[in-house]
C-alpha cells in the first residue's frame, strides 16, 4: 500500500549527454539544476544576467542575447554608492561604471555565443508579477533598493505570456533548429501577497507553459512544482523559511530531472566524475608531501583519461582547483 501520491516523470524522447549543452535561465530553481549539471561537468551557461523571476524579464534576456546587445553607461543607474542595471541581478553591481559594464558585457557575449549552438534551453518561471520602472518603462529584473514608488507592479496573464513566447521561441529555433526548450515552474513560493495570490500567480505560469508545450514544437515541461507541492508535501522538505525547498528536496527533484532528461548510458561516467570531484575537494595537511603530490598526479591522469574518453566533458583551466563537494552523487 502506498501512503503518498507520486508524480510520474517518463524518460524524455530526447536526452542530454556530454555531447550536448544547456542554457539555463530563470529563478533560483534554475540555479539549483544548473549547479548540479555544472558539478557533473556538463557544458552549461547559467543565468547570464543573474537570477530573474518573471517571464518578461527572461524574454528580455533572450532578446538581448539574440541581438548581441552591449550595455553602455546610459544603461546603468547609481544607488547607494553602487552602479547597477535594471536588467541584472545585484551580483553584477559594482562601485565603478567600467567594472559593472565589463562584468555585464563579458557574460552577455559568452551567453550569446552559447545560445547560437546550444542543444537545450531550460526556462524556470518563478512569478507572474512584474515591476515596471515608471520613468523609463523598463521591465526590471531587480529593483536594487530604489524607492517602491519608482515602480508600477502588475500581473501578467497566461495569454500575454504565450503571445510573447510563441514568436520568441520560433525565432530562436529558426537560428538554431536543434534547440529544445524545457519549461519548469519554480516550486519556491512567493509569499509577499499571501497564499491565494501565490497560487493564482503559479496557476498563470502553469497555464502558460502548458499552452506553449502544446503549440510550440520541441517544447517540453518538467513538473518541478508538482513534485514539491504534491509528492513532497511535508514541511520537512522545506528550508528554514518554509518557502524554499530543502537540500533534500532539491536532491530528490534533481534525481527526477536526471531520470527524465539525462541519458542512462552516461550514469557510470557521472559517478566517476562525482568521485573525481570529491577528490579534487580534498584539502591536505601537507601540500608539499610526496604522498599528496602523487595524489595530485593520479587526479591529473584521471582527468586526462576522462577528457580523452569524451572531449566535451567540461573542466576549468585549473584542473586541480577545488570543486563543490556538497552536491551529492548521481
């Protein structure tokens, strides 16, 4: 007898392996999945403008990548001693204009080149609520602690989202015919307006993604929201704020994502990479000891063997640099 309901996730007809790449954009949940893929050395580009929550902001970033947009001083705003862009997350803020622009334009150029050849685009919508800067009409990704009176807040409809994304995705696929798009709705709850408003917002996003998957070719849906809301409907699967998923929940949803979207033939290779990453994270007591130098030599040989086996497995320029060992095994 089963005492809970399960969200069925069938293996996709098209699955990711190390010959493919993925651009990931959207809310915090995009970061969760992106960091898992990065840990297992897939070729990824994650949120080139930082975390963005609403469909309009995600669309703006995609349009910028399509156009090869470069930011100038006219695109920056100064607040509390920092220079910021309304299209970018606070992680791009800097004390100087040039530093801010360099960070913004470097990431945009990298992501624009990546989008032209990537196989997968994962988009996670977090909320249907949008903020518009009154003075400029810009749909902002982040208010950067400017006064609330500077912005107009409104909620998108499912129809508006569909009408925005249908031509946008068609244009992306015209330039990159092999592109496959995966939509998710973030399981993170936006509680500012209360339980009902959060559910209405999520319902709009669910209706929009359902319609897009129905009408747009090579467009798919992964039920991250449903897995947490139904299959893991217990506060032990939430972080301390009771709004974000816990590390256990993220791991569970990742396993569902892996089983759906990653080819089983590379699971053994992923386990080897997991073991290698944990070795790379090792910190010796005596870095110059013969034992540790031999350990580093073996790691270097293992990296070279993996790269020879599949040249698309991603390693940084410093192959013996630290890796995030907190991500659990495949």
